[in-house]
């Protein structure tokens, strides 16, 4: 007896952000970026991204094509959200200092 097909999970709501605050490298191009492209945008090594994934840090990603050997992809929205979430202002750093 064939198994019933599962309904696909709904997509998360789109992340909205002021386009003026988004780096130019994220404003155009494909919606999915590979590990090298993300490393270049964030000015990190691919090894750092790999380390972050293994410790549940960094931007969210998807693994396409298998749990162990699947290709790692990042959405532009996830990179933008990660950058927005990690903005540090001078007020935040200077709070409490005399």
C-alpha cells in the first residue's frame, strides 16, 4: 500500500529589511548562495562557516541532496537577517562606561 504524500512545510515569512542597509553583494543575483559565495560576502573562510555549522552558529542554511554529502546553500534573506541581527552600534558598546 503506497504511503500518503505529506504536505510540504510552509515557507517562513519573508524577512523585510531596509534595502539601504543591505550590502550591494546581496541586493542582486541568485536567491541561493554556496559556501564560497557566503564566505566572500562575510569576509570569512569556508572553514569558519563549516565550524559555525557544526556548533549551531552563523546564518541558517539548507542542505540539499543528502544528510551527509549534501550541498550547503544559504538564502540571501538568511544572510541579510544574520547581518541585521548582529549589528552593533556605538551606543551598545559605550553603555555604562564613564
